[in-house]
């Protein structure tokens, strides 16, 4: 995907226009927010374009000097260096110009559910939550558990967490799918290796303007919570179940001490699920574009295996195996896996565009 000099000038002109609008001090409210968002999206493209434009200009100047016998050897050496640097700069520009998912910069809702494997699957779900919490801490993000349904031995049948920070969804979106674990369960006295699974779903957190929810479309039930969580759980009707009638989407929350807080958290999860349904419908209309992606985001797709006897983690979408299972589960090694997925996705999308 070669970018013409005309296109480079257009990018520079557009970026200068946005800069001037922001610097004018005349923008307010939604106009200022929209311009700021455009600036943030175009800035990396403009920087990459400027680097390419500079290199091409320097190469053109040096090529014009090749006719000078006294300068030729020096010029040829400099040209060799610049010509070697240009393809890398053009590749960086091509990456920057790839169509962006507008949700990439958003926070995300992380949903983890125990699958096949009973108690062992619930324990693995807890391991996954801890892995993401530690990876998030490494990224400078904040994680807050919104809802949790604990198992009797300390794991989670289901847990939902809100992850806040810059570029959360961009980093975590390829984590959606079935995560499989192969290990000897703590509940297994015979020492046999079992295979269990947990499902991960990563949903971009929408703004209120993205999803309009009317009160008449909601059925809200309150009831007495049950399970771990302290005396208040069993003595007050604080648990909330919200049903979105048009889509029959059901969200429950019982972790907060107040009905008001549980309702607010349940609405947060509901909004994220409805927004994801909208995105799925839109992406379904762009099926060809989605074929280039590393993963479809389908939570039924088996994406990764954590094998304890061999100390390895394998991502089946990109056939990547890392013998760093302890570090990955501690969150410190997860970044290598995530970065590889992002790089593979970029490569496939560039290939689809014909670079």
C-alpha cells in the first residue's frame, strides 16, 4: 500500500487544519470533543507521514547531487542509508493508516465464566481474572469487579470486571474466546491431568449516546442476595436483576451493599452488552473485512491452551507457543502474547489491503 506524495500533503494539511481549530479557542462542547478525538486519531498518521515525506525529500535532494564527481561517494553513502530507512518508515505509515476500530481507545467490560470442568473450571476462571488484573496493573489501568458469582471452593462461576485506562479494548479485544487449561486439579487426589475451560468476553464500554435505553424497555427485579460477601448479602433485598425486554438480555448484580449501587453496575454491564450486539450486527455486514482479523471475537471459539505439565501456553489462532506459563499467569508475560496477536492482525489487514 504505497502512499503518494499528494496523499502525504493531504494528511499534513488535514492535521494542520485540526490543530488550528483547536488552537483558535472557539470550539466548545461537542465540537471541541469531536475535534480532540480527530486530533488524537490523526496525530500518529501525521507523524508517520511527515517522516516518510522528509525521507523522500532528502533522497530527492541527494539524487540531484550525484552528478557532482567530488560529492558522489559521500552522497551515495548517505543515499544508501536513507533508502534503507524509507521502507521501514513507509511500513510504519501503512500501519498507522489502517482503519481503526473506534472502540480501541475505550475502557472495557471483562466477563469470565467457568465452562466445562466444574470446580476446577471455576478455579481457572479466578486464575484468569488474576492474570488480567496483574497485566492491567502493569499497563497502569484500574480494574474493578462489578459482579461475581463465587464457587464453594474459592473460584468464580462468573465474574464481571470493569477495566479503565488508555487503549484497554485495543489491547484486550483478542482475549475473547474459550481458554482451556490442562493440569492436575487441587480437588483431584489421584494426580490425573484434567482438561477444563473458561470463557472470556471483552466488551468495549459505550458512552451513553452510543446506546439509548428507555425505562419502558426494562424489567427490574430486586431480591435477597445469596452466597459469599458478608452478612448484608443475606439480610437485605439489595440484589438487582435487570431484563432488557426487546432483546431479552438479563443482567444480575448482588455484590454492592446497596440496591442503588447494584442497579448502577447492572446498567453498566447491560449497556456494554447491548453495544456489543450493535457492533456485531454492523460487523456482520462487513464479513469480508472481518476475515482478515486474527480472531472473530466469538466467545465460543477455542483460542488458547494453558498446559501446566509442559509449562506452555499456546495460542491456536497464530500457532504461537510460549514456554512461560508461570509468567503469563502472573500477567508479566501476557504482553508478549497480546503484542504478537496485534502484530499478526495488522499484518493480515495490510495483506488484505494489498500492501
